[in-house]
C-alpha cells in the first residue's frame, strides 16, 4: 500500500539529504541550535543567520520544523499500528492487519482464473446434457437460503466468498509471526455423516466430498486467491447425528470453515436432531461455519431457513442426489445419455463389495453430487475475484463484516423438553434476556475413528486390559476378566473383514469401544477441566465438582444384540467425584441420540458432594464405572462405552 512506501525527503535548494535517517531524526527533533549551525555554514541558504532575516523568514522556518516533527511522529505511529493489531474474532485481527503490505493484483491472474472457471462450467454443462439441462439439474439438486433482511450485496454466495477472503487475511496475518506454520491460505471443508457420505459400495475416494475437491481445489489455488482447499471426509457408517454432534472438533477439526451432516436415511423426517447439530456447530471456533445438509426434507429445509432469517447461518446449502436428474435422460439408450449419466447403475467398487445396497448412491450419483457442490463453491470464487478486483479496500470491509457470533444462540425453534438433556443439546437462556441463549462448553473423548484429537485413551486411568492384537481379530473371553477391553462389535467386525477382501476400499472409519462385563471390574476415568484459562478453579470452592461440571454423558456403540444385552441405564453403576450416583441421577437421552429406534446415550447428574481431584497443576473429575447386573455377558451383549462427553458449568 502506498502509505508504506518510504518517500525521499524533499531537498533544500539542492542540498543532499541522503544522510543516515537516525541522524536526520536527531536534527529534526533535537532542538534548533544544531540545525541553525548547519544553516550558518551555508550562506547560500536563505534561512541561514548570515542572510538578512525577516519575520516572514522566521515563521516559515519554524513552520518547516514543526511539519518535520509531525511527519516523523505520524510515521512512528503508523509503524506501531501495524505491529500491534487488535483481535477481531474468527482468528483475525482488527484494521491493523489490513495495513500489511500486499502485492498489487495482476489483471492477468484475474483473467486466467475467470478463464479456468469458464472451462469448468463448460465441462459441467457437457457432462449433464447442455447448459439449460445442467442448470435445471443444479437448481433441483442444490438449495441455497437467503435472508431477506440482509443487505442487497450480502447474499449467500457473497457470504461464502467472504470466507475465502478471510482465509487469505488469516494467512497474511500469520505471515507476520515467526511461529507461523502456514504455507498457504487454507479453506477447510469437513464432512460428517454416515454411510452415504462415506461412499459405501464405492471406493472412499469416489465419495462426493472428494469429487468436489478434485474440481474446486485447482480453481481456489489459482492466483490471486492462492487458497489451499483441505477436504476431510470424517463420516462413519451406521451412526446417528448424536453423540457425533457433541464431538465435532474431535471428528471434523477445530479449523473447519464448513461442516456437514447427511440425514437421508436414519433419522426420520423431523428437524429436532438437525437443530441440535446446528447449535453445536455454532459453537466451533470459526463460528458460524458454512453448513452443508445432505437432505431435502421440508422440515429440515425450513429449519435452516429460520436460522438464516435470524442471522445465525449466513450461507447454508442443502444438497440432493438422484432426484435432481431428469428421469427422461436416464431412459435414453446408454450411448445417448449425457456423459455424467452414463453407467448410472454401476458401483465404483468391485461387484459384491459391502454397502452395495439400493439406498446408497452409486459412483455416478456421487459424481453428480460432487459436481453440484463444486459449481456452487466456484460461484463464490467468482464473487471473491470480483470483490478483490473492484474494491481496493476489501480487506477492511471483510474484517468489518466478520459474522462471529461470540457464543450467542437464538431460542430453539423445535421442542427440546422431552430429550432429557436440554442444556447440553440446545443450551440455556441468558438470565437477563430469555431470547438470547448460550451453550456451556462441551468436551468429548471418543474411540470412534477417524478422530483428529481427543482419543478415549487420554482419559483412562486404569481398569483396561492391554491388547496388541489387530482390532479385527476376535478377542478371547479371558481378556475380559480383570479389565475392560477395546474391541469392535460383531456386525462391525464382519463388515470390516468383508471390506478387507476388496483391499479395504480406502475406508478409514471404525466403531471401536470399551466393552465390559461384571468380571471386568472398575473402569476409572479422569475428565479434565478444560476452562482453567478463562474460569480457573478457586480453592475457596472446596473443589466442589458441581461448580465446574454440569453433567456427564456416556454413549454406547449403536448396535442391536437382543433383549438380554447390557442396558446402560440400569446395568451400570457410577461414582463421580468420589460420590455414588443414585439411579435417579441417571437418565436416558431420548430421541436425538438414537439409532434404529434404540436410544444409545445416558446423562449423569454431578452429585452435590462430588469433588474435583488434581493431576499436577490440572483439575479434573474422577469417574468410576462398573457393570452391576451379574448376568451381563459377551454372548448376550456386553456393556460398551464409545463416547464420554462432559458439560462444563460455564461457556
């Protein structure tokens, strides 16, 4: 920027001003005597004492001195303002960061990026029957949501474009830090869901998130954006949206700019589960993230529209699949079909691979979904290019428009009274304004894979049998005598073994859990208090756990094993903070955390006399668990724990 270019000081009647800048500063601000002596040695200078001096000369000379001092002070203040930016949400700084020297836009780069966008669009039109047919397909298969109250130029696509631009600002700011690990500006899209998003029946790399990545990544990487697209497919086959939704940072990463879930099969037609998931997503560091819904059911579309209208989701999208296709095109002879619809009924994985069921999308349907998502994201790239080209102050404006919510939530729009865990699902109203809600900080540890951080092992103190066998090998019963065992369920093992016969197909998901029976003894856990930086434990509280922990949730593997299987609600005994949890203090979470009509999570109240314990300088909550029903067995279905979630008492 021009203000950072150090200009050469004007000369005084041909006098050389190329002396050291620090000496120049001393001359300007060190007093008039030394400066006057310089001028005395130069009789040709009209401002020297040797010349005839008038009142006008003196005034002019003093004015120049004052002007030089003001210039130096301004320059120093500018340096300070650049070196000391102020925080401004979403990991960005205040206006100071926008003053960092950045290269001028090269019109050739803009033109080249637009040319590449045009080529990709033309390929989309060719693949799906020509421009009119392809655009109709896109309109049927991808839904955006607009806030009628938003400014005219701040629609959904512009909001997504601003996400790209904020990723550039984060990168520019990090370049000023010697500790920066960033090599490129990054935009992270993290996909959650179950078997549809995993790509069951196909190779993992053929799932729609990776199809989108192959199309979008080269476009985003082009200058002037230069953004690296990071795509994570963290879906896990055969699970509900909760407890996954409590563990979004674990599965998706804390750096996610966009998050998703697919509701196409397992969770009915209601919107309560989606609202809970959205509210958890709004608590992520880059809040609000771009939200991607893989579903087109009306109640869920209506819920997203309500959150858009309330200003909490600026740019969600809903993505469909086969229903976007003109059925007449699929009835054409194979050679007459558009290229993107040929081999429509073929799977990507070898015939007979697990997951080749009628409800799973085949290879070309995943490609269609990936293309539709990529076309929407490329529209946002084009808008970002327009902003960069037409507005030289786009950095300041994007910072000002940063939509960080600061932890605030709206009142829920679905009924949450029957869940049995309202606060950890939806939050609670503020004491001074019931229309404004907040969510307590939620922590998670899980044994499910893929898991970016927060593995179950990190909270285990004792009570586990160590076993180095391959997870797909059957465990001997003797391992369960004297310790809980990390294992997989019967159906999960059989499915994974079948997949291995086809080379694994690239899948990375697995539902592991700790399994226990009465002879396994006591499983001891320690749940760390994770808000010490913002709300430190006070010794005057006598370490009462209820001051810092509100509740603890345990979830089991979602598998049905018959009527005699372990029932978490009645067959487990708990001690929390050294206090026994009464049966009345254990409740079933209903509806939301449910799979195939089986509720899989329970909630524990923290007893009033429960106390924290310490590990070094850290505080935490000790929890002991044992199987209390004597006839629980592996044959009928052992007790299992796959997720531990705890709700702090403050945000």
